[in-house]
């Protein structure tokens, strides 16, 4: 459903930001 999609997208973005913050 849409909620699942948005949740997955949220966590994906959060992980991407963490990786970017570490400079990887």
C-alpha cells in the first residue's frame, strides 16, 4: 500500500543521509 511505500522511502532517505554525513 501507499503507507508501506512511504515508510520504505523514509527509511531509505534516512540511511542515505547517514551515509552522506559519514562521507561515504
